C-alpha cells in the first residue's frame, strides 16, 4: 500500500455531516471545506492507477459531540482496487487482530462472525450490537394486531410499527423503583412507556404472572409471549411498542444497560462484521431518501434496478466492523460506473445540475473507466479509547475539544479583528448574545 496525502482544503458537498468552511482570501465569496474524509480523492486515485492506498489522516465534522466523537479526529483510511468485499474484510481483520495481539496480547477470533443488518436490527435493535450482552429481542408484532390493549394493537397495525420484548432472567428481583428508572431511561429514546410482565409461577398460568397489562391481553396471546421468550420462573419481560425506529433504539439501549448492570453480559472482546446494509434510509422530515453510508456505495448484485423503482429495497455492498457495541470501521465496495452513480444521485433527489456542480470531477473520471474498487476507514481515536479502557475519546487525544467544540487551552474558536474579515470579504451579522452566567 502507498501512503498518499490528500488535500486538507477541498470542496463542500451536500451529503453527510456539516462541513467546516474556510473562506478564500484570493477568491472573494468562495469557500474551501475541511475534509470529512478523503473519500472522493481515494476513489480518484484508484481510477488513476494507484491500486493500493492508505493514509493516517485528520478529518473534520461540524456535528453535535458525544463521548466517542470529536470535531477533528484521526482515520486509518484505506482503498484498494480489484478486491471483493470478502477479500477486503479478510485483510482488515488481519490488521485488527495483529493490532490487538501486539499491543494488548489479545487473541481476537479468526474469522470474525458476520451478521446482516436486518438480523442485527431484528435481534438487537442496533446496527452495532454489543455481543457481550446475552439478551435478545423477541418479535411479537404478528400476535398483537387484534389484542384489546390499544398501545400494542396500534403499534402492530402501523406499516412502520413494531412490538418486541426482552426477557430478563431473574428480572423479577428488580424493584419497582428500578423499573420506574428504566421507564425514564427509555423515554430518552422516544418510548412513551415500558410495559412489563413478572413471571412468578408458570405452573399457575395467568394467576402466576404480575402486570398491569394482563387484563388487556387474551390468554392465548400471553401463552405465546411466554413460549416465544422462553420465560422461566423469576424472569421479567419488558415490552416495546411504537414505530420500529423508537422500539429498536429504546429497547436496544435498555438491553445494553440491563445486560451490563445485572450480569447478563460476558467479559472480553466481541468483534463482528455487520453487512448487507440498506442503500438508503428515509428522512421523514424532508420526505426524501438519504444515503445510509454515503452516496458512493455500490448496490448489491441484482439490486441496481431498485435505485429507480424502489430505493427502499436496495441493499448495498457496505460493511462495518463492530467491537463491543461500537463501530470502529466502516467501508464498502464503491460505485465504479458513471450510469449507476447518476442513478444513486437521482434517488437522493440530487439534480443533474447539482451533481455536476458538486461531483462533476468524479462523474467525469468514471466516464473514462474505473476499476472495481472498495475500502474502509477506521476511527483510530475510538479504537485507542477502547483498547485503553478509557471513558471518553478525549482521554486519548492530546489536545481535545469540549462537547461545545471548544479548545480550553487556546480558547478557540475565537473572534477575529475587522481587518482580517475585510480581507476575506466577510461581514458578520449581529446576533443576540446571552451573558455567560445567564
């Protein structure tokens, strides 16, 4: 692999997180953008004949921060031509296994297990499942469409609704306060409540159960719930019923929290690949499709026609490496044909004019013939956070930013004087400022 530097001053594009913009002094009214990733440049390198590229590079994203995110971060960025997704994943596994063995003396499995996106969401409600946690979802949507309990019935009847459950072994020991705390916890993810059933004695049938919702559920439905969850005496069953997204996020977070708090999680390292992601996800607010990874990801074989007929059905050649509930690397086989790339832009409601303006250099390069190519990028800071057992990504970065994207050492970002602004042809709008202590 060749280490090739790509530009830090590049062009703003409409997809992904917000760009950090840099005004150009010599081109009045024009702006550079700091790169969110070297994605387009590494694809152009493949087109130009450099078939093995890597770079340890800085990337910038102007997004809301969390414990595992920073506005600037380091990526191990990799691209290669003529390798299939399986070959790329095999090669990258070898690198990560070597890294953990050398630095932590940890033997990761060979090969890593693989899970489709659909199975990950079905079983764990997450596309980055923590496999240390032994709890899984139980699907109940199909049996809830005719029950008197309105919350369950309405969720089951929605086209985008779901009813699912988690059975917690020995969960009957949880106090009322703990259950109330978990109810408040899932509310963070949009859940309107947290129904439950305590299993005191299976031998006593419905009389051996304890729950405010029992009177709203037919006995046959209750029997099916107990059978599907494989509930035992002393267990507790939690339910999620809402839009699928809300159920997945709330129950998924609850699964992790209970699993680690109450001894339903193993120790050690549990890596896996999540594969077969959808090409697109629906943005309900803007009523349009968005790329689930990025708009340069290739559709799976046989799914190209869906780009124009039914984008929601299109599966991609994307793959994420997940470790203990965190995505540490994401990649895909790229689109190497100009006509397919144009179809993806149309599915994303990017007009021909906008596509030419933003990505014309890529479309032109693809016209001349590009090799099949793909790659991956690893979040180096995130991997180090996990390997060192740190609480936050800020613990492994020498000069980190705060959650408000500020540097407490240099007091950046800061104001600049009027002379600098005039040189850049920039005028600031007056905004109402609030006192710092107010």
